[in-house]
C-alpha cells in the first residue's frame, strides 16, 4: 500500500499539490480501488446518455419562449463551442491523471489543495442539483404520458411546479432511489442499462427531427432573432460591466438574448465532464477518455441544433410549452400519437441523465474522502461490486428528498454556474501543469496552449456573467459554507497533513 512518503506533495500550505504519481498510486489500494470495466464506446454512450436530456426535452421550450425565440439553435451552438474548448482541456487531464474525481482531481494535481477542495465542493453541488432537476423533468414527462391514457397524478404528489401549496414529487424521488440501487450494483450494469436507454433516446430524437420536418412552417422562423426586450427579474451580475465595456446590457431576445439563452441551455452540455469522473473505471483511460469526451460532445451538439430548429419551426416560439415542449408541439399540430412516443422516449431517456449525474457526484465525493478531505469512511468500495456504495447510498437518499421539493426554474442556473466555474479551473490547470510538470506523459495534448485554455476561461466567464445575480449569491453562500467545512475538518484531516 502506498503512502504519502512514497511521493511527497509539491509546495506547502493551502496550495500544496498532490502529485499525479501519488494520485495514481492511491487507485491501487485494494480497499479503495474502483473496478476497471469501461471502454471508449461505454464512455461515449455515457456522454450521449447524459448530454441528450434536459437540454432537448425540458429547456428548449423555456429558452425559446422566454429568451431567444427560433435563435435557440444559435444558443446551442454558442454553448457547444464553450464546451468544446473546455472538453479539449478535460481530455488532456483525463488521459494524464486517470483518477476518479474529474476537475477535483485535476485541480489537486495542478492548482493545490484549497483550489481542489473548492472545485470538489462545487461539483458536489453541481451534480446533486443536476440530478434533482433532471429527475423533476423526468417526472413531468411521465405525468404527460399518464395524462395521455387518462391517469392524473394528484397535485400534492406532483411537486412544487404543479401543486399550488405543499407538493412533493414522488415520481422524481422514486427515480433517484431506484438509480441509486443500480449504481451500487456495478458500473458494467450501469453501462448496459445506459446503452439500452440511449438507443431508445436516439430513436426519439430521430422521430422528432424526421416527423417534425413535415409540420415545419417557415412563418414560425420570423423573426428568427426576436427584438430585444429588457430582462425581467433582474439581469446578469456582469450587466453593468458588459454595458461599460461594450455599450449594451444583457437582454431577453435580440442578439444578447442568444448569449443569455446560451448561459441557460449550457446546462444541457454538462455530460462530458461527468464522463471524466469515470476515468479510474476505464480499461485504457489514456486512449479512451479523450475519445469518449470529444465524440459524445460532437454528436450531441449536432442533434441539439437539429431538434431546436425543428421544434421552433413546428410551433410559434411564444406558444411552446415549458414543461414538455417536444411532446406538446406535436399535440399542437394534431398528432398526439407522436406526443405519446416522445413522452415515453423522454421519460426513458432522462433516466440515464439522472443516473450518470448521480454517478459523477458519488465519484467526486469518493475521491475527496479517499484524500481525507471528507470522512475516510466513505472511501471504502464494496467487496463484491467494486463500487463506492457508502457515498452512493447517502447521496442518493439526500438527492431523492431534494428532488421531491425541487423547482426546475430555481436550480438550473445554479447548476450552470458550478459547471462553468469548474471549466475555468480545469483550463487554468492545464496551463499550470504544463509549466510545473512538463515531464509528464500526456496521451492527449490540448492544442494551442496557452491560447486555447485562455479562450476557454474567457468564454466560461462570459456565460457566467450572463447568469442572474441571485444565482451568484446562492453560489457564494455555498462556497462560503464549503470554506468553513474545509478549515474545520478537511485541512486537518487531509492525508497531506497526516502524511498517510
């Protein structure tokens, strides 16, 4: 069994780094080792499985109706470009440091323990809320499907988005609990379930694009970029800065509305960074991680653009549904059969999104506990299944409770800011690790360093500035709470401090 004496940390104090060699050594400890069972195809399927979900099945209608109109397709392109820049940075790290934890592990190896803690704490929030939001979206499509056959869920059991008073979304909560069991039983089982579900999901996307083309009306694309309107409910935190530097303020609709929409639909692309959390469970991570990350991102961006173009052409953007836009668009053109097929496919498809987000969170939590920043109790793997069953059960139960009380409108933007913040640190980490450890073997190298990582940082910060001030406030509160936990527990119990 390895110890910290085998490979001493670099630096000291809050910014001491855990070497790449030690991170890899830790994965070889039998009682803390994850089972390697994933291939490049599995990773691509995971990526497609988590990326194609809320962005198409839930957020498309909300963004088109309230922010960008038919130009929602352009918003997906903008968000996809930002993700592509970050994906190239993730691919280098995931192939160089094939350890569970994604941006947390990468930051620990390049920017130091405090930064690693901050990003790990951020990812725990990002994946937890993402799982809850998607579970609620899944519940909405299941209820739509039930309505088609004459069954109606009581409002009190349908969550706060439906109930006028108290409401608990029992379907969303049940989904999270079932997926928790699947994840405990093993990654290969999860991969097989995901493969089947992704096939169903892609079939539904094909139906939307092909069948929807017959109902597209050119008039619905006019105006393609609706006239700008002042944002309701407050503008982005960076609005004064944007206006000072560029002479205009963020808006709903208009050209700036496309960027505002991109900062919202960005939620739809968070899947590829979840793929990076499975690096330790990949058979040949140096080769397969870059392939899985980049392939899934390209596939999904093309599908997002195609679907958003078709849906906004089928129905005037102002009339699109917010809760189930694809299914309701077919209902609006008099084809409830297609609506039923889409609701079924969306309900099935969103299960993989929820499962893989939950998987990502448990792996980050597991990596932090293995380093001692969270209780080491959670770093033991199951003796039979080789999965981090303790954090999986704990987080699954907590998220099931949160999902029951979650409102999509309140939490989607909070997930986005957490993801973008992770992108900033990963891009910066690539530059730092290139300077501090030029000797490391990199199976995949991010091109045009430092230019491309700098562009990634700038693009991510730009989208962050377009998010509401309330989102920044909530994010700040979570980060402040994380700082308290780190200094009260994490720093004194870190394996870096104890040297074990």
